[in-house]
């Protein structure tokens, strides 16, 4: 039963992912533009993904004031 | 500035790693920058221990997260030498710090710089050339679904949550972009890499950028 529930949940996350892909891919059709779709994270909820993989923080860094680099 | 530059072409970038189910991206980006600086300084690219940074950088929280600049500050303050990965392999979970004698071989960080290059991504290109691969902290929420190509839209710069290594840029095509090494294995993105449009601080790529000096 637990497996059935887990499987059901993963299937729902997968469906949510495909909706996100359609939304994200709608922004640009340029050939080089980013493509979004099924990958190894597609059966994770956004919260699971964030909790597992997005754990970095940044300390405020001073604005760069070095030499302007001429092209 | 050359129109295209990639430190991988100079054998100064280690292979893509996989952090697995551990929030250790901050340690991977720091060790990646140290490995590259070491290679640029005349050695070959040698895999150094991410687990050592994960376990010993006490102002960070191991698999629960951390910041590249705090880790670099710890390396600079303590003079800890990063040992080869083979001596202190990655376990994808936080553990007890292993200490090594000062005479033990390793790579130490003399200093580092950290800057906000917002609005100055061209200067960031110059920094990349002068200093080698740079650590950066980005908003990677939309990267859960990324498959490849150049990210231009819908990647905010409001919330920093992931650390990566900027290894190059390519301004030869229609969309100038950064070449960024991630730590989610080679099956993700462009064989482990993500391309981010240059200009407009897409994904917050320019917000918190650090360069390492050995």
C-alpha cells in the first residue's frame, strides 16, 4: 500500500514537472536557447529538490571596482 | 578580451563531479577553483578532497549547506592544505574532520577575492582570464528541469541557493554565454555543464564571484 502511495506521489511530481517544462520552454524558441524537460530530478518535488541540492548561501560581496577591462 | 575563452582548453579544469544527495555544492565549487588555480600554476589537474572541506570548514554546515566565501575564508585563515581526493574520498555525508600534519603534502589557499560583478560582466570575463575559474553562487531553482542550451529567461537573481564554477565564456554566437561547471554529474545539462547568457545577471551569476590565489 505504501509503495502504491509513493508511486502515486512520484507520478504526481512527474506530471508537475511536465507542466513546468511547457512553461519554461515557452519563453524562447531560439535554437540555442535553454531546453527544459525530463531529467534525473523529474520525480522530485520542487521542495525535495531544493532541500537536497540548493543549500548554498552567499555572503554580500563588495561591488567590483577594479580596472574596466577593455574588449 | 578574446571572443571565446575556456579553461578546459588549457587542461585546467577537473572532470565534472556528482555531489549526490548532499548539499555540498559550495565545497565542490571551492575545491574546483583551487584545483584549477593549482593546475594553472604549473601542476597538472589533481582531484583534491571535497570531503575535507565538507567535514572541516566549521563555519559551514556540511551536507546542510554552506557558502564558498566562508569556506575560502576558512582555508585562508587556517592555512589547511587540501589533500588529494584519494586520501580523503567523498562520502556524500558530513563526517568527523580528519587532521593532517603540517608536513603533509597538499594545496593551501594564500588568499581570495570575492566581488559583486552585477552590471560588470565584461569585467568578470577579464577576472576569469586573469585569475582562472571563478566560484559563483546562483539561483538554480529552474535548473531542476534543465536539459541543455543557453539559459536566458526565467532564472531570477533574487535568491542565491547553489554554488558552481565558471570555467569560460563564449561570445562568438548570437547569445554570448558563460560556461559553468555544475556538480550534479555528467548526465545533467550539457554533460554536466550549464550555459548562462552574459549580461543581465541571469540566475544571479555575477552576484557573488570569488577568485582564488595559491
